[in-house]
C-alpha cells in the first residue's frame, strides 16, 4: 500500500481582550471614581493559539481562527494576594484556590474570550494587589504523592507549605492523548490598553497597582490567556481510487491509529517562581514511553472521547476529494518524530476480511527561516498538524493463462532399411 503524509501549513495568532462599561454607582458626587467601593474579582478567559505549519479526556479545546471557541470547559483558577500596594516584604497568600471555573459556552458564534464563571465569589481586599493564573488539565491523572496537588494542599507538602510560593506551584500529570493541557496567566499591558479611554496608563507605576480594587474600578479586567502546551495531530483519510467500493459491507475501514513511543508523564508548572521560573509542561523523559491510540468524537457534547468501533471506521472519500476526518485529534508532548501504525481492513465481495498495516515516521521538515517556519525540526506545542492518510481498495488477484501454440517441425519417416540415420522432412 502507498503511504502519504501531508502536513498542512497554517499560521495564526489569536489574542483577545475585553473591557466593561464604567458602573455609574462607582462615581462619587464629583463624578470621580469612588475608591471606597468593594470590587468583585471578575476574570476574563482568552485563548492564545500559535499555529505554524499546521482515564480519557474531552479532546482538543478550540480550533483555528474561524471556529476557535470556548465550549463551557472547566478550568482551575488561582488568585494570589501579593500584599498591599507599595508594601515591602509582604507574604504571598492564596485567595482563590483552584476554583473550578466554567469557560464561556459556544452557541451561535465563536467565543474566543469571555468572562469566567467562578464557583465562588471573591472580592479585592483594600489596597492589596493580586496576580491570577489558571490551568486546564481535563481528566489528566495527578500522580506522585510528593508533588503538589490541585487544589493546593492545606497541610505541608514535603517541607513546603502551600502558601510559600517561592518556587511556584506545580503538579505532575499523566496524559493519554485525549487531554488538552493548557496554562494561563495575564498580560497587564494588554489589559490596560484594552480599556477604551482608560484612566490607568501602561506605565510601571500603574502596572504595580494592577490587579486591585483600584484598577477594577477603572475597568481593568484580568484576562487569562490559555496557551496550549501539547502538539495536536488531526487524522484524515481518503481512498486512493476514483471509484472506491462504497457499499457498507465492503467499505475500506481504518480499524486503529496508534502513535508509538510517546511521553505520557510530566510536570505542569501553573504558578511560576524560583526553580520553576516559567509556566509550562516538562516531560519525564526518563520514564518508559507508551502508545497512544486515536479515539472517536462522542455522540453527545461534553462526553469523554470514545474508542474506535470494533468494526472500524469506513473511508469512502474519493481520491478526487479532500481528506476527511476519521477520528478525534490526538494531543501529544512535542517530540522530533512520531512513529505511527495504521491498521486497515476490507472484506471484498464474496471474500474474507483482509487486514493490512501502514507504518511510518512523522517528521517536520526543518525550514531555514521565515515567520511561520519551523526552524527546530520538532513538532511545536500549540500547533495543529494534519496527517492525511490514503488507503486503497483490496485488489483481487487474477491470473491469466496464455497457451502458446505448437509450431510444426516437419515429418519423420521411419524405414527399416534406413538404420543409420532417420532424416526429418521439414514441414511447410
């Protein structure tokens, strides 16, 4: 069988911001903002997706530009109180501890950004200044009792109190290809400039007071930008024939898609600090590698991804048509290559099932430069790659037999008197 790997190249950066109208109740008698009012903590959720080339979770969150949208996913939100504005040596305290907030839900149009619906209700305290972080881990398994937990444990973890964030906050996860692992933080400059005619300026002095009751009264909303930390492979297929067998009983089927020797455990840093200076997902590269298997999109929204049907998935798209999706996308830790094994089958008319395999190694072509070029030669995080598969009909073995005619060589007369040599009389 032929093997075709085609990587779609796409470039996109999605960034969003929001503002809210001034509340007239916040104005005093002189039409100035009243800084004595209590301000509720309101958080926005924006997705930031960088797309260059192109247990069990719910799969990838969001999409490319035109259809990128939240769909009511659950995210964990953390709020850190840094102490009063201008105070030195203040202790950081956790005031929002893994609140299971709900993202906006797609209805009739793409929603890249909107207000997170927090489970609890929280308010800014006096002149205190806050930072906000979040993560989406779906149902990725929390492993290793020596690592920190979600939410932060109330008792000491090893020698570290949870309120001591000098080394940040992290968890160890196990993934299986169905979870979209994301972390989020805010961009103070972007949130300040998002306010039209805002009173808060993008200066170091003002940014030191963001986020607080003071900045909230002036419409600065912390927007948590969720970044994808894994690579997404999207599997598509078509037949290699202009007129494939399309009868259900005789369709070409993909029975499984396996990606071998991939990383499935790592440490997710949600709140950076100390020895963990940046948010991110660091793989346990010394751990044994495993196989991930492609799953199916469930029939009901919000359900976990389903296994491939035992009979396989029919492939009926013709070679003259674009490849069509055959599974849910797979989410993997970025590697330089992925080993893939695709099992196919077909039961021809009047025959028995024929099973075959397509095996190959997926690689990213290393580019020399350019804004959207992959110069590392490694599958990038936050990038979607199309894996386009071509499968072929089973061809019945037909053998023809051609009979070569005899050629006439002449006649031989046998005469008892000719005992020494019997000549051949050539034929016509």
